C-alpha cells in the first residue's frame, strides 16, 4: 500500500493494489474509488484532501500496523 499527498493539487492517493489495472472508477463527492476488472478496490483518491481533513493530511499519519492471527477452533 502506498499513500501519497500532492500539496500543490491538494490530492491524496491511497494505492491499495500496486500495478493492478483500473477498469472502472466511481466519484462520490470528490472521493474517487478505482476498481479492477474483478471489482477489487485498487486505489482511493481524495480531491481537496486538505480541505476535507486538515491542511497537511500526512502530518498526522500513524503507521501502526495491527495484525491479528486467525484462531481456528476445532
């Protein structure tokens, strides 16, 4: 996953599946969701990101990763 912020254009891009071709996109009030052919979410783009969140959206980025092991009950 890659997160980029372009302050000049106030655009945030969250790339979830790098290199996956985008075949469809929907725009929900300035939040664009890009889909692959099998309808997986490839990326999310946020237009006017600084206006929708805060002036510098990446300044509060928390890179904590939470992974939980699946517990299989028998």
